[in-house]
């Protein structure tokens, strides 16, 4: 008897499983809040040099503000004042429209900047003047945050397989809360960047552990549904974020508002069970029996578990060595796992890099920031439906590969749309993001099903690490626009298509029971035949 058989007997998709999902919803809502937060807290509002220092000149003081700006700041081709330059001396001749005068000398802003606070009361750019020469530092905040997510994926993936899903999830909640609030009260940019780094670490744990915990508690035929439902938390959070950002337009308060829900999540964790699969795999059969009995009671299947003794569970998942502790090194010790780690790493890197290449560049489409974010978020809903109706009919591999290649195709098409066609560019960008989101929805399910229980969190943690590496690189790729405008889009297109091609070479996992041990992965063909037999007999 396999674990999936026991889970089916106690109802592998009942009220108990719904309760787990609901208890984790609030924590998962904070993920898109923080992962896309940089679009709002690091936004660069309109600005020009502060010319108040010229008021010592009586002739200058008596002028109106518009006249002062006209004679003190040069203009761009569109007639708007330049953001980073001012005249070395006031050009009074410009008041009389005398443009045919010798070329005026310009210098960088001498006394700081004046910002347009119509949309945002404050942001990182206005707080620490991260504009002009320091603009790259402002853009680096996303890279710093996702570097933290990258490290957190590896650390919390390892801790979860070593100490359990539930304990590690609690630790990730605490880390995210402490450093999230610390970043809101940072006194300088270095402190802020450090706090955001560790906030990312904590959120990475929430991201990967909640998915695995839910998938390990449901039966084979409902894994797709549960993964899609979990991904809807991301969509809902993405839709809510621009609404929250619209009303909370001060960056410190926005961070506090998006971090606070985690306090409720800590309370909810009291009722979240540990993974029975993990407990059995680590020899903790009494606790596994307790949680399985709880599942049977909530799902009104008490009769079955009353006949099952804890000792019986030791034969449900046969572990090579009950005292063995697994780590990331085990991912490369055997041939199939080594190939699996290589391919999933490439797939996650290409997917995450292209996904956030679109998500972190919403201001580049020429439409209102809040509206663009809202449109992008709404397109995620049909993306989930696409995955739900294709992943069980056409298979994980086809769905993963197809959505990635389609995402790359729309990025490629957008390269040829002129900048002034903002509506068309936004529509194509949103469609590309829809396919990219569909790929992201599928990748969690696919990866979770590929790795064995003894290494599942390590495998997902490693894959997420590779994905977050791609995310960290994506803001830097966007900076390449300074050298050649189409270069970032070209790279994102290539990476998405490469990830799609690699996904096509991964083994199919549709209708298969979850692998429990490394030996299960190394004998994939045999496991496939057994899974089909189990499915037919049930």
C-alpha cells in the first residue's frame, strides 16, 4: 500500500485540504505585494533641478516660477525641463525668446531636485535622491531584494527537508515580518537595501513551502486544481496591490501595509498540519498517524484510520536509510536526478528572468502605472484557466514548454512596435505576461511532482534559487537598453524560448503518484507503470 492509497481512503481532497489552503491564503497574498512592490516604492516621479539657490539674485527672485525654470533649466526635445541639468548661469535672454545666442553652458544639478508629488508623496528616489547619476542604484533595489529571495529559496528549502515544513514556515514568517518592518523604518539606503535583502529571504520560504505542504496533502487527481487555486492567491494579491498603492502612496506606509497580514498568518499556522509524507519519510510515524487521523476525522472517514496502526505507516514509504539526512548534494549524485536538476534549473532561470523582465518594466509601456499593473494582474486569471484546462489534458511537459515559447514569441513581436503605440505595446505585453504567468503556475506543480519526497523541498528550493537568480539579473538586463533599445527584449525572448525547449525534455508526470525516494526517480518508467495501475484499480 502506498501513501496515495491511504490518502485516497481518508479523502485526499476534502474539507481538511480546503482548510489548509484557506489558512495559507493570507501569507501567500503578501508574496505578490512584495515581489512587485518595487514598481511602486522605487518609482521615479518627474523631477528637475532645485533652483532655489538662485534666489539670492534680486532679478531672479522677482520672476514667476515658470519664468525661473525657463531661464535656469534647459529643455528636452518635447519641451519639458531636463531632469539632471541646469544652466551654469540664468539665461535671461530666453525670457524674450532670443534663442539664437551663443550656446549656453550646462552643469549637473547643484542643489538637489524638486519632485512632482502629484502621484506619489514619496518613494525611494525622492527619499534619498536616487536619480540621474544614482538612478542605477535605485533600480538595483529590485536586484538586491531578489538576491535575498534567491538565497532564501536555497536556505529554507534545505531547512524544510531537514526540520519539517511547518517549523520552517513559521521561521520564514518571523524573518519576513522582522525585516519587512525594519526596511520601512530604515534611516539610509544601505540599511534599507540590507533589510530588503533579508525580507526577500523570509518570503522565499513562504513561497516554496506553502506549495509543497498543500500538494503533499492532496491526492493525484486534484494536484492540478490545488496548484491553480494556490496561484490565484498571487493573482488576487497582484490585483489588490495597485489599489493599495493608490491610497497608500508613501513608501514607508506601503511597506507596512503589505507586511502586516503576516501577523494574521502566524496565528493561522496554529491549525496548519505538518506534512504526513515528510513525517513518514523521516521515521516520525506516530505524528504522521495523528495528522492522518485528524484528516480522516475532518473529512468524515474515521473508520479507515481506526484500523491502521502507526507501525503500518513504516511500510507505506520505503526509505533507503531512515537515519540519512538529505541535502542539495544529493541532487547531483545519481544520473536522473543530475539531469533533472540541470533541466529544471535552466527552465526556472529562463522563466523567472523573462517573467520579471515584463513585470518590472510596466512603466515603460507609456500607460498609467496603476492601470498597467491592474491590467497585467487581471490577465493572470485567464492564464490560470488555461493551465487548468490544458495541464491534465495535454500533460505538464507540453503545457510548460508551450506557454514559455508563446511568452517569448509575444516579447519578440513587441520589439517591432513603435514606442508611441503605447496601447498596442501594453496589450502585447499583457498577453506575453499572461503566457508567462501560465508557465509560472505550471512550473510549481511540475517541479513538485518531479522531485521525490525526501528531496522535494531541496529540489524546489534549488529550482527557485535558479529562478530568483534570473529575477535578480532581469533589472540589470533592463539597463542594457542604454546601449541598444531592443537588447533587453531580445534577451528575454531568447531565455523564454530556451526554457521552453529544455522543458520539452523533462519526463511527463501526469497521472503519476509522487515519487517518495531517490530510487523512485531513478526508476521513472517503472513508477509510471505502477501509477497507471493504481489509477485504473481505484
